[in-house]
C-alpha cells in the first residue's frame, strides 16, 4: 500500500468568483486562473498519480483534463463524488443563503448528519454516495501490491472535507475552520483494517489541532472565501 488518495478540489470556477452555491452538475466552467491552478498542481511533481478520476461537474472535468493531459495519465469520470447538493439554495450568493448553508454544514460536523439542506442533501446522503466510490478505488488500486502510484480524485470542497473527516477521523472543529483553496488537496494514506490516515490537509500536515471556537458561518460572511471551500 504505497500509493495515496489525493482528494483534490477543482480549480477556480466562475461560480467561485461569484461566491455562488453552485452545486448541481454540470455547473460553471473554470476561469483562466482555474486552468492555471490545475496545470500548476500537475507541474509541482509532489504527487505521482497513475489515475486521475473526477466528478461529472464541468469544473472537475476541466481540472482533470489539464492534469491528466500534462502528466499523460488516464482521466475517468466517476458518479457519486459531486458536490453537496444545496437544494433550494442553489445558485444563490446572498448572505442569508451562505449563512444557512454553513449553519447546516456546521451541524453535520457537530454530530447531526441527518439534517438536510432545504430541498437538498443531508450529510448521510452525501456520504452514502461518496464513500463507496472511495472504497472501490482503494480495493481496485491502492490495496494492490503492484500499484505504486497515487490516485487523484478531482472533487469539491464541502464534499471532500466531509468525506475525509469521516474516513480519517479528523476533528470537526478543525474541518470547519480549514477550508480548501482551489486546486489544493486532502491526502489520505491507506492503513490497516480498511482505515485511513490523513497526511495532508491543504497546506497543513498533522497533527491537526482544532480551533477552540470555530465560527464557519461568521467567517464565510466576513471573508471573500467562496462558501464551498
């Protein structure tokens, strides 16, 4: 088990620039900066992907194409790893919508995964579609002794943070206070008994210390961070 799972947030999209809750595929395209971010990720050479998978959302498809094209590896679309579905909040960018989304997301990480976004998904529903995809990638590739590279999965900020925290037991307070910038990743290493170890979260490495009083709702409204990070 020498390879790792690299859960990469897509490059900057036009929805990100507008701070919109752009969750329903196909969604918005990458900006020119987003394409540059994807190419820069590939050029870093930190990861050694033998497979690049991506969600069906346009911004993920385009990010994966930039990476796989530069590295000469296969890119493959996978169902189930798209963004948390915002329901009736879809495509809104007003403070009330962003606050509602973040308040429910905070409740998920505080022990209420059954609460759903209005007309959208609960954490349980997101995990029910997302985690089997990750498990299948592990069984097919990362648990194979002959597999020596990483699996890069181009996905989406809120979904990545939720899935990674669940798989690797990362503290919810840390998750809430540490968004993912575009084209940055959470890296999980497979360990024994089907478990995972989180070895990187954006620019941070373990130990991951939780903030004492995270305020994701207030942070989202006070900053220019797009709500899906």
